[in-house]
């Protein structure tokens, strides 16, 4: 049991928490899991007496198995050359928070593997179960303690510190929870061409950066893309094109090549099928446009789930796809009721309210609902003008029509006031003439009474030719006698 305890020391195992590379690193790297039935490769792992001998045996067997894996992988992918000299930092899914530094480790070229044919379906050729690149469902099934998400399903992570990675894979480094650094082979292009709705879903791929959800067109959908500068940066069935992300950001991305006269179509890989990944789609009709999804199935993307827009009915469904459920169905055209569609019973309910309203009449104000009816208070149209008649028109409101007739202009020193053009016109001034030249004839506007003013000392005429000069003394006009002496002794001087 000494060897068992040694194998279980090292990196702490945590459970899988996400769909992408969502495991933290488990047991010490290259440590086989103990107590699990293994394939033929496992029977070759002999136990030796000393710790050093056991370590040598372990490294020899596993490194030999890894070489077989690389050769088999090369035979499957062809003779295309590749290189994974990428640098930078990439972050795994938010669920596990592990940071990965891309290592400067060359990938293994297929031509470097001697051209041997290892195209076999025999799991023992990959040292399965548990060996690098073997299928897995959980971390506990892998020698490295890491079950990694890959486009063709979950596989046991392969180490790459010294021997690189197969074509279409890159070598990245990770810091474990215990502080150890380990390098893993991860898909070079992440989840390329997998259905998506946001770029965040594509960013969950381990070991790649700059990936995004690329819009392939409204009638096609959106799929994960990988950044590029030329076609050589993309896999064989892809091309480097100008693209727009689901968030509207432009850039160059690896996108699926389109067949002549057809739109580019992304196939559904095993991971997309297992996770039921989907992209958005729409269904158009004369009544509206409805949104839905196309879900990955074994035969490719399924049919669009979007319903066909139809006339809105009371059923708790947005039938016409305008974003409003059961809109305008139970309207009784009464502002004093709250109209509601009871979708469960498919019936209408109209409840009276006390809301402010308008009864449609210009002759009322402060309209409010009461008992299901809208009513207001009559407005006062009296303009306090005696020269108009005041009426209210339900459409125009108050109307003031001019009239004729006597009126009072408010000045008591005028007489004969009369209405004209809707206003009271001033009459003639009041006659206050008292016939006295020694008074000024005026009218007091405060009371409308005549108030003569005495002109004391003012010149006047008393009407007598035998007096001169005449002046007002108080309110009386007086004058002195006229001197009629002509200095002629032969005449009698008299005044007539």
C-alpha cells in the first residue's frame, strides 16, 4: 500500500463544475489511479520493491504509452504540418478560476512520427481507460486527474512538458492548487464552430484567447470563431474572413468555408450534441417575426423552434411575437376599467378604477373615474362682462358672444354708456355748467357729482358796460364804475 499512498499524494481533486475545462487539477501528474480495473497497458505496470525502481518503471511505461499516442494521432489527422508556438495567458472557465500560461512548446508534426499506421479503434493502443486522450466522464477516470472538454467529447488530459502535442492541439501551462506547474495539450482552436449566443460561451475554451461568437447571418445563426490574420491560421475546412461578433464587434475570424452557392454551415461536434448547444433563429410571417433556437443533434442543427406569428389570443402567450403578451385583447374601450386577460381561463376581466380621465367635454374639469364612468366638474364661463353672453361649447369650451345695450363704463361722470363690440363704451361727459363765470365746472369721479371750483380774482364780465374792469370776488363777478367825463363843459356825461 506504500505505492498507493504515494500515487495519491500531490494535487487535490475537486469536482467538475462546468461544461468547458471545469476541473481543477487532481492527483500528482502522471500518477495512475489505483484500485480501478485497467486495460492491457495496466497489466504491464509491475510493482518493484524500492521507491526509485517503481518511479523508473512508472515513467518508462507512461512515456512509452505517450509516444504511441502521438504516432496514432498523427496517422489519424494526415500529413499536415502544424506549430503551436503561441505565447500569452488564457483563463479557464469562471467556475474554477485556474490561470493558464501558453508554453513555448512545439507541437508534434505528423511527419515526425515515422509515418507508422496507428489508425486503430483498439482502446489499448491509447492505453485506455485513463491514459492520455482516452474518453472520460470525470477527473477520477484519468491518470492525470483531469477530464478535459474537447470538440469530440471529454478526454483525459495529455501532458506536454517534454514531447509537444498532436496536430490541432496546443500546449499550455497551468498552476495547480498546490503550486505545481503542469502543461497540458488542449484544442488549438477551442470550440470552433460550436453554436453560441454570446462570445462568453466561446471564451470558456481552455488555452485560447480572442475567440468570439461570430454572426453567420440571420438565416444561419452564430457560432464560435477563432482569431486569425490569414487562412493558414485556420483548420482546413475554414477560412480567415472579416466577421462580426454577436455583440457587434468587427474582426478577422476563422469561419467555416461555404459550399458553392450555399451558406456556410457548421456541423455539430460530439460536445455540442451532448450539451445540446444551440444558436438563435427566427421565423417570419406577415404578422411578425418570432425568435427561437436551433439545437445541435446527432444529424446536425435541428429545425428552428421559433413559432409562426399568429393573431394574439388570450392564452398567456405572445402569439404575434411583438414582445407583449396578450396585448389589446380585453380592451372594453372604457378608461375607467382595468382590462386583464386571464390566460389560464382564457377570459377577460374588466375592473373599475378611480383613475384620472377625460370625459371628452371641454366644459368640465378635474375629470375622474367613478363607478366605471368618467365625469368632471362644470367650468365657470362668466367673464364678468355685461356686454357679452357667456355659454360653453363641449368642443370649444367657454364662448363669449357680444351684445348691445346700456352699460356702465365705471365712470359716473359720463352719461349714456353703451356696449359696442363686446365692451362698454364711455358716454358723454356729465353737464356741470352752473352759469357762473367765477366758477370752473367739474365732476368728481369719486361720486359722480358736480363740484364747481371758485376762480377768485380771475377776470370776468358782469354784463354791465358801465363797470370796468370786472374781476371775480369769491364766486361773484364785480367791476368799478366807468369814468365818462369828456372834459367838455358843454356836455352832460352819463353812462348807459
